[in-house]
């Protein structure tokens, strides 16, 4: 969210605002997913993953258009990649609930 102020004014209120809105949508959707019943969680997680993919696409497009620096793109990319791993792990744990509490 701290990247948007660095985008030039013309794009800040279009693609910059879109990135901010998608980020907030992802936060909202993940919050809803956390409190959703176990039966509905898998489809809600898929929805979160889709929002994350759209967010990655928008950030990549912003970088391609040279609206954000390479350094900002790398920082955002790392954070978005980490979120993707978390969502993927969450989805996988719901698909294989018996492996959740394994002993070593």
C-alpha cells in the first residue's frame, strides 16, 4: 500500500487504486474465509488465491509500464509470493486433514 503514492499521478488513480482495492479485497476475503464454516472454506480459499493472482498481475503490469521501480517490484513480489505459499498451505491442509497433526 505504500507503493501507490510513488506512482505518477495519472496512473495513481487508475491502476494504483485498483491495486489498493484488490489488496483490501484480499484482506477482506481471507478474514471471511477464516471465520467461514469448514464446508465453505475450500471455495473461499480458491477465491483468495484468485484475488492474489489478479493482484500479482496488476503489480507486474505496473512494473512493465515502469510506474514502479524494480526494487519496489521485487519487494512486493516477495511479499505476494509469501502470501501465496500461506494460502496454498492452507488449501492443502484442508484437502488432507488427516496429515494436519502428524507425529514424528
